[in-house]
C-alpha cells in the first residue's frame, strides 16, 4: 500500500498517516453499524421487557434508527461545508453518546423508539462526513480504493457486534448494550480529537443561505451521472437492511438456530469484509464501473437462485446461508464503487453532495428494510423476492446513468462546479 499523509487544510499542522486515517475513518463509521448490529441479540429481551405482543415490532429498534439516519443525513454536510468537518463530527459524536445513555433509562418502548430516532438523526454525520473527508483529498478510482480499504476495517463490526451484544447479555441486561455503545463512542471521539486533521480547504467553505441549500440539495437528483448510482445503492442496501431487520427471527426462529445466531450472522457479514478487501486490490486496475457492473449482474443471478431456494428449499439453512453470504459479498463490490462514482462529479460541494446521497441511500434503504422486515411471514421468501426485485431495478437505474452502456471507463470525468485541476 502506498504511504500517504493526510495533512490539515486549515494550517493547524495536524497530520495523520494513511493507515491510521483508514482505521480512524472506519472506527467513526463503525459506530453506526455498532448501534444497529449490537442490538440484534437483544431484540427478544427488549420485546419481553416492554411486553410487545407483535413479534415484528421489535424490528423497529433497528428500522427507526436507520430511517432517522436517512433524514438526518441532509443536515451535517451543509454545516460541514461551512464550518469544517471536525466541528460537525464532534457534535454528532456527542449526540451519539448522550442518546445512548438515555436509551438505558427509557421507561416505555415508545420512548425508546423516540430516542433511537433522535440518535439516528443526530449521528448521521458519522455516516456522511467520512465520505466528504475522503473526497476532500481523493477522487475517482483512488477514492473507491480508499473507501474499500476503510470498509475492510469497518465490516469487522457487523461480524463482531452481535457477539458484543450477546456477551453483554451474559453478564447484564439489554440496557447495558447502550452503555457499551457510549464507551466505544467516547474512545473514537478522543482519538479523532487528537489526530484527525481538518481536510476542508478554507477557500472552499460555503455560506449557509437559502440559495446554497436550494442549489446543493437537489444537485444529485439533477445529475444523471450520479442519480442512478445513488438510487441503485439505496435499493441494494435496502435488501441488506431487510436482512438485518429480520435476521434474528429468520435465523433464530425459522431456521431454529437461535444459539448460533451471532456466529451465523457474523460469518455472513464477514464476506463483505473480504469483498471490500478484494475491491481495494482491483478497482484501480479495472475501474469502479467495470467491477460494480459485473457485481450487479452477479447479484441479480444469485438473487434469482435465492428465490428458488426460498420456495423449493424453504427450511434449509444449508441453502440460505451460502446464498445470503454471496449476496452480501457482492455488496462489497457495489457500495464503495457506486458511492465513489456518484461523488465524482462534485468537487466544491462535496459535503452537501455526500449529505444528499447518504440521505437518499439511507431513506430508500431503510424504508425498504422496514417493509421487508414487516413482511416477514416465518419464511425467507419476502427477503429473497426483495433482493431479486431490487437487483433488477438497480440494473435499470445504472443503465440510465450510463446512457445504456455498461462496463465503460470514462477518461475525463465531468465535474459539477470548479474542476480540481
């Protein structure tokens, strides 16, 4: 790996090496994943604690958080383009810590969901800002490679988080999982405060006024080269969110593997880490488009087999596990590449563009994930059908952005705003 140093753009002199930068960005992004996946083993206990009769309602602890993150993603990028990346990041971290502690003492299920919504909305910066920080320093396939390398570290969280939650439940009640989240956030916040440089060039700061908001927020939707990739990412990740929402019921109840749930869920999620590593090794050679387009075709084919298995092999974990693992693996070749392609046209408004794109992806994905979870009927068929439908629609959207041509690799990207060169 080429050694690079990420320096401060504000004259503070703060610097961080590439390896530490990758790990730090992954740690910040991981807090969101931890807030989702660490809760999965506790959903049964939460439902029992609040005497929730409908078993599917327990999924709202995850789904509401994801949906609120989508709405919240519209906010931090705009402020980060004006005041810099660091201040907005630390406000997001503070909200994460405070709401985690408040969730411990929620008196009712409705209050808990309200706090989870506040937590997701307020900490959306942890999802938005890393992409903007990376875009401040990198672009194109190099940006895709760096994001993939970050995802290698980041994806260790979905692998380990259910085990973290399960470990807490061995010694304490579900409330202490939220205390654990707060501890992780405090550690990450301290690290960022000491080491993370401000990457936004002072010359690129934008005023927050109605004209800036009106111009920047719809920009992604007006940019053909970006909008198809953003919507396609939302659809494909919606399938993953549907799996996350229903995984505890699907694996623990339908397939009767409750005791092995952390291991099975973690093993399937581990394929994302592998594919992110593989993507980081090949994306600069073959291009983000060629890699992601090939993965999207494969995603469609595997989803079709998954529908067959859900119908003909409905009770077979031996069929379900490898197929869902392959689809999660393919997402590692889609997410980072789709994100970098969609961000490529934006230079001077990277923060706003990252906010809008994150919001669209999260809102679409979270809404789809909630719908899939609520359609859970004791079988894997709703999830399988959702994956197949999302893959078909995603392919159509990518074709729209690429004007009907797949596997292209443009020599000169088009920029919205001033060129960085």
